[in-house]
């Protein structure tokens, strides 16, 4: 059989695996893998179920647990299931076991931890984030197993903990303790972000900088403004002055969407409770997503300088404190093998051209890139992650499983 005939068989088999995909989603949804940071039981039960399932298929499954005495098992599981290929170079698909809590339960139309199927939609907490990745990668591997095929590269399915709460007990642990598992020749796919039509391959992330801006003036009665120093009026001037950041750090890079750095005032803390008082202290926050080649120290300096100059005429002083500072990891090359393998697979399955892109958000792939491993983030999203009534599309599960199977079978 030719390559394309083999792939046609795999594709057809995955079409027929819809009932199995729904069943697996159901099993995953009802095992509540909320992490201990959110007062949940952790990923233990879900990991045990998946390890049994994968061993039942004949795969070798390793666990690289990260000690954590907040969960009953005393450690957070990090599984790797292996399907040996002709070569030792690997294709990794890394998905995460943990889910975020349901949030406001009254906003859910059904129990978040019982799968509900409605047409093409599979509802439940975790169905998209990140069961989509778990189901597509496992089903792609199962189709290859069921047809008795041997993939070119060894398939490594990683199922990690703690993605939603910092990754220290998940991928960061795996890379710290088991760095030798990964090689820069491996193809590393993280199905945890993307676009609805599967044409976005995320290869780069902006630096993230969250700043707290504290304005200090003097409180007084609103009828006697000359006795006070109005920090809300100063806040307005500071926000307008900070618009200059967009020009000062104005470089554009077409790899990113949007192509420029962004500087957005977001949260504003409450000041005085009554209308007839001039506030003497205001606090607001700035969310900055900065292109990788700018230095965050320089951004902080300019925020302080521009803001102070704007507040000074009102006698108000400004202090700036970083809340979060994440310099971006070196991007994965848009020409990396993993990007090309995904592009070819998306072309074959969806008939569309996928393009490498940078985004403003942060993903777990940054941990790979930080240690020089070229990872690509890709999936067809339903864009319901972390929301009430989270769902994933069954058609996208099938299509994305076909894409991963294509990479498994065809990537050189
Ligand atoms: Zn996720």
C-alpha cells in the first residue's frame, strides 16, 4: 500500500471512532482533576484511569510524579505513554490532565462533571481544555495500533499535571528531572491553543508584564479641591500619557497577532466610597504584552517616567510595582520541522493553509522553548476554555485526531 492509501485507512478508521471518542470524553469529564491550588483533589484518579487504558492497549506507560503533599497520593502524576516507531526520534503530544473549577455553577445548563452530548457538541468541564488534546492524541495512536502500523518516529504521549496553576508539578518538573527524554530533533506538539479552523500554529509568545500603578495625593472634601491632591484626576492623565508607550515601543512584527506590543490599563481598585470626597490614593493596573526583542526593564522605566510627569502637575506621586514579569522564550522557528509537519497534515486533512504565528498569551510551550526545544502549539479550538458550558466539537476531535495521525505516520 502507498503512503496515501495507508493514511486514507487511518482517516476512515478515525471517522468510525466517534462513539469511542464520546465515551472517553465521558470518562475524563467525570474524574474531577481540579488541582490543590483550587482546593481540588488533583489529577490522580484521572491519571490512574488513563494509565490503565493505555497499558490495556499494550503501550508502555511511565510516571514521573512530582511530590506534593496537598493531594492524597502525595504526588502529582506526569505520564508518558510510548508507541515505538522505526526511529528513536519522537513525536511528542503534550496534553494536561488538570482542569479549572466550574466557576459560578448556576451559569451551567447541566452538571459540569457529567458529559452532555448535543449534536456536534460535547459539554463538560475540561472537554476542550484539555481533553481535546488527550482524546485526539490517544485516538490517533489507537488508530495506528488497531491497524497494526508502525509509525516512522516513536510516539510519546505526555499527560501532565498542574498546567492551570503554574506547571511546577507538571512540565517544569518533567523538564527538570527528565530532560534526557527530549531531544531537539523531536517534534513537539502542544494541542492547547489555536484557531477555530486549525490554521494557526503558535510558535512565539510576547513577553508578559503586569504592573501595579499606585498614585498618592491627598484626600479632602470635594467642595474644597484646593486643599487636596486628586489622585483620580491624576490617574486619568497618567492613562492618557501612557498611550505614548505604543509609539515608543512601536515596532511591528507580522509574525504576531496583533503585530505590535500592547499596553492596556485594566483593573482599577476602588477608591473613596462617597461622591463628595476627593480621593487621595488610587491604584490601577497595566497589562503589557511586549514583542520579544524589547527589554522589560526599559518598559518599566518609561511607565514610571511618563506616568510621573503626567501626575506631577496635580501634586500626585506615582510608584510602579511589577505583579508579573515573564520575558518571552526564544520563538520556535517558523521553518521548524514540527511546523512543516503540521502544515502538511492540516493541508491533507482540512485542505487549508496553516501559518506559524505569535500570540500575546502565555502557554506551557514556553517551558520547552526556554530550554531550546522547538515546540508548536496547535489545535482547532471551540473557544470555550474556562467558561461555563465548556464544550468541544466532535467533528474537530475527529479532524484533529486525523491531523495528529498524519504527523505520526508521515513526519520524516
Ligand atoms: Zn489548557
